[in-house]
């Protein structure tokens, strides 16, 4: 039981909607799959459990065929197995499972989970209160070495970066304040991880289920998150519900067509339908993506119109103001030095390393920075940061607190002045030609920078 004490004593209504649990899998191991199924059966009140549906996405392992079928016949709750005729990916497999299910709520789980004591009631109770709320449990970590269960945090929520990777970020203060410090109240989350959530069956259909044009893996979680928020629903992490998940280092399956291609295609579909002009952040930081064919999204665009969904800028402003994508910004593109004609370049470096400077290549990627309305210079979730007089200029996680990440661009003098140190960004020194320096502002050409706006993409 991984709940905090206050959750253990919470009382939920007797009358809750029942749920079907849909678990899709491809080449899952026996032990993890059965651990998932047993935990659902053992840790859920049976009157709330309509059925368990296992959707086999054309696995190649023998024991997942007849052996599994015979095994589940003896379980206390009806377990139905559906087989996809061909490998379809988790999105279409979940759609098939959902279509075959009967419960008032549909609960999706990955095939390597463990539901813990009391996991189900808080999810269903929240949906009963508001049928347009889509709810996720806290996803705890099951070690992929020892399979030990380790409690996760109720202080993180879902976000995403410019590359459209899902990421966990700390729950911001505004959300703590909204809950008045009560950790048993659900956290409104901008995005969900994707694998574990409950949704009212009718609402799932009203809001457009999934984008069936997405293949194999990836992107469907952001697509659904944006869609829910933009089209009038809400997405929450119900902190009194804990489900563990094995985060694995490698997948037991292939990506037909190539991992990159599949994920880029899915991401393009969601960017084109939901992100409006903000899709440029994705396209500019990963320019190769624009070559990927994403098929026809007209059906999804019509859905967006029919549901009268709000623009992505509304989502950024109201649901995700601490997003890595700034809602308002002055520039998005290269930052070029007037004297040397070279560009700032993060050289694919990671957090805590110096920002570089290099010949401009005009290809986006590592040479893309945005000067935002909050006056930070950022590339994805990293910001230019100076903490000492005379530098160095390093890339640090953006903290939205101004401080050492606050820059003043003078559009006439073309200078980038670091406010805290009152020094200006300058060309490299003789010692290290690869990194810009910080110098007292002098107005010299080496301290002049052009901030470009560029748009790649469709
Ligand atoms: C996360 C989600 C996952 C999904 C994915 C993005 C969690 C804990 N997991 O990745 O649910 O949203 O992000 O797409 O939030 N599977 C198939 N057919 C396939 C590939 C996968 O049935 O072609 C099954 C797989 O057996 C598993 C589920 O889909 O049960 C999710 O796949 P995963 O566990 O490899 O994804 P994960 O946890 O890395
Ligand atoms: Mn998983």
C-alpha cells in the first residue's frame, strides 16, 4: 500500500461506475503480464470490474497463445483475449479492445504493471464527479532488474519538450496553491505518460477515441492530452491511486519501418492537427522530421472543428504556462554574431555545459534558440545561464525565475545584455574559439547579434 495516510482514510461513494480494464501487449513476458492481470483482480473490488480484456498485438511467443488462453479461464474475473490479425501497434490495439469492452469506464494499462491497494476507487470516483475528466494514477517504478516496487512521487506531472518527448516535471507552485496544499487532491496535468488511465466510455467516443492513423508506438499520449484540454475536458493525476510500471531499457519488439520514422510520423500527425503555429518549435529543432510523410489528417482536423476545440495558444496560456514552448517570443531560429558571422550552437550538449559557437548551418537543430517574452534565451528546456562575472555561458534547465537566465536584447545596438552581471555576450576569446564570452558592454561589433526568425516545415 503506497498511499499517503490521508488517502487511506478517504471515503468514496458506494455507487461508482464499473470499468473494463484493457491491456494491450506485443511479445510481453509471462510473469509481467500475469502480474498485471493478478494485481487487477486481487486489488479491485469485483463489483467495479466488468472484465479484463487482453489484446494480443500479433505476438510471436508461443506461450501467449493457447497456454495463456487456458490459463485465464480459471481466473475469478472474466478475462477476454482478442487477437489482432497483424501487428498494428498499441494505438489500434487499444481501439480494438475499447470497442469490445462493456464497462461504463475504460481503464487502459500497459502489460507490465502492478495495481496496488485502493488504486481503482479514486479513479472511478473522480470520473463519477466529472465525466469529462480523464484520470491517471501515480505511476510508480518497478525495477527492470529486480522487479521490486518503488514508490514514485506525487510532486511530478507530465509535460513535453520541443522534440515532443514526454517528460516529467515538478508540479509548479500554482498547482500546489490551487490544491491548497492538500496532497490527496488530483493534480491537473498538461500531459499524460499514456499507458495508464481511466476514461468514461461515452466521453472516450465523444472526444474522438484515438488517431487510428498512428502506428506502433509514440505520440498518442500527447495527442490525447492536447485534445482533452483543448476540447473542453481535463486531465488529472489522481494522487491517491498508485500503479507500478516496469520502465524498460529495451523493447521486446521491432518498429516496422524504423523507430525514428514511426515516431516522427505520429508526432507530425499530432503537431499538424493540434499545435497550430507552435508546431514550428518541433520542426525547427528536428528539421529531418519535415520529410516524413504523415498521411491524411483531414478526419482529425474535422474532429477538431466539430468539437469546437480551442487553439494551442489557449492551452499554453491556461493549462501549461510553464511549458518549454513559450506562448510569446521575439525570435525562433539562429543567433548570429555580426562580426564573426558564426552562430550560437549547443552542439548537442547536455545540461551544465558551455554553449558553443560555430559556423552557421541554417539547418535548425542545435542552432535554434528562442528569445522569449520572458527574456530567456532557450533551446528546448535549456536556458543560457551565467552565474559569474566574465562567464562562462552555460546551458542550464530553464527555471522561469529570471535570475541568471534574464537577458535584455537591445534591438538597436543588437546587444544581448545579461541583466544580473550587466555584461554583454561577446565573441570567443583567443584561448577557446569554440565558446562565446561575457565582457563589459562596449558596443563593439563582436557584441552584436542578429536574432533570426525562421520557419521550416509544411
Ligand atoms: C509509454 C506508455 C505507453 C505508451 C507509450 C507511447 C506508460 C507507462 N507507458 O511507453 O503506454 O503510451 O509511452 O506510445 O505510460 N504494444 C503493443 N504493440 C506494439 C507496441 C507496444 O501492443 O506494437 C504494447 C506493449 O506490449 C505495452 C504497451 O503497448 O503493453 C505500451 O508499450 P511499452 O510498454 O513498450 O511503452 P512505454 O511504457 O515505453
Ligand atoms: Mn510500458
